[in-house]
C-alpha cells in the first residue's frame, strides 16, 4: 500500500474507525478530545524520538501523522495546545528557502567569519537584490567572563548536591534574566534580556547569553527556545531561596510562620513506594516542634516524617498560601485512608504526588501571585502556563 492510498483511506474515515483513541467517556468535550489527541502525538515522540510518519505498514502511526499535520495547519488551535507542545511539534522545522533563512537560523555562529577573505554577498552577474538580515547572532569570546565563571561553578556545585535540578524545557516563559539552561551539553546563563517586542502574535527579544566555555551570543529569545526544545534542559532555582527577599526584611517586618514540605518514613508499601509523595503544610511555629508526634497523628499518616525544606514567611498569610497550593495540586492529592490508635478512619488531604522541584517552583509562583496563570500537568509532571 503506497502513502497516497493510505492517506486517502485515513481522510475518508468519516466514522473515525481508524482514529487512535484512549479510554474515555462519551461526555468528552471537543477540547478534551483535542488535548488527548495531542497527548498521544507527544507520547509517540517521547517513545520514538521523532515525529510520526505516513508509514503504510503502521496505520496508527499514519493516523497520528495525519492528525499532527492537521493541527499544524489549524492555527486557531495553537493557542490551546502551545502550553502542551513539549517538543515544539506545532511548528515544524522548516527547510531553508533562501540564503537569509540559512543565516538567520545559524544561532551557533557556525557560518560566521570574523574577517572573511571573500565576501560571499559580493555577487557578480546577478540582477536580483538579496535582502540581508539586520543582525546574525554568533558565538564570540565573552568579554569579562571572569565575573560569570563563579556563577557556573556554583551552579554545577548546586546540581551535584541536589540544591538545583535539571528539568525538561517546557515553554518560552521560563527564559528569564538570571536563569541557567543546558543547551547541547553546554551550560548557558541568561545575563540580559532586551526589550520584548510582539511580532506575528509572538513575543521576542534580543538577549545576552553567556556560555560556560567562555563564549557569548546575542541570541533571540525564540531562537534559544527553539534550540532548547530540540536539545536542552532548564536548571531550577536554588532550593534554599526563601519566599521573601531577605534583603528587604527589617525589624518592622513580622514573621508569620512557615510553609514546609515533608517526606514520610512510613513502612506502608502504599506510601513508601511512592517516590514523589510529599506533604505541603503550614506552621505558625517551629516545624520541628510541629512534627515531633507525627507517628501518632493521622495528618502525618501515622508515621515519622523528615523535613525536606521549609520556607520562612514574612508579612504574609501562610495559611492562605497553603490553601492555594493544596488547590493547585488538588488533582494529585493522595487518596488513602489511615486509622488512628482508636481505629477511627481518617483521609489526610495534605499529601500530594508531585516532584519536589515542582512543588518548590509552585511555592515561588504562589508568593509572586503568578500561580493563577499556571496549572499542574500530572501527565508530564510539569507546571504549564494556562
């Protein structure tokens, strides 16, 4: 069976008999159907490291390829799906159609020469005028690298000690001044972000990116994002960063309590075998004092706990922060009944199944009041902009 015939068969499948589906209810909305379809495409890419193709020998893969092609053409759906586009699949890698395209996509400066012996644009016997890009980003030696070198060394140290983590790059909003990324095995630091401009419905900005090998590049934000989608990771903030700015705390500021994250030491297999199970709680006093009788308290799953991290709060309402965080992770709340010493059943609602780094990121977003713009995707275990 050739590809053309296969494509006609899939396009004529009005009843959807060939469509790849997950188990789902009949009441599924159009939006949910679309997200499920895109989820299957992402899962295919995750498992195979490539986009689905029109393979005549694999009807399911061919259906996914058809669906991806249709979604790429339907720009009205891009806004809904862009936060779930883990691998940049909605915008395919375009083949260059001009010399300008080739040079504008040369983010690593491979084609650049500092002092070319021959100007390749000094053409003869050519009547068409070639439009040159206004600026081509390229790698060059970083002036003053000695001020950035300690930042890289400390970041590597934090990664080794677990104070920072490397997570998949999810969206362009994660690219901010002062953030670290790993691009094709090389750590990069975003030293400056220029004025952001909107063009074609997308925001872009020229940045100063410093690389740990002593080079720098004035890359565009979207160019860096494109490269990170293909072969990159982001580095989380240092875990000891408090949810208030210590430099701004004075004697007039009031300490209002702590937000804490705990790990259970229970021997119950339903608890101990869940690697990403954490309790998010609030205490007005010492956390150590709060948890000293955890083994006798159903709130702590009737077992000892260890403190993973605590966040000191000033001039804030920790109780409100706690409620916001519980709502944010509501879909991954632990569903488990525990029984106290008298045999009474309890269902604790402060334990959640999510990675530690994600929980700490959510706490910071809650402090900055940005949490309302984000949601937690339990499938990818990432925080995504709504």
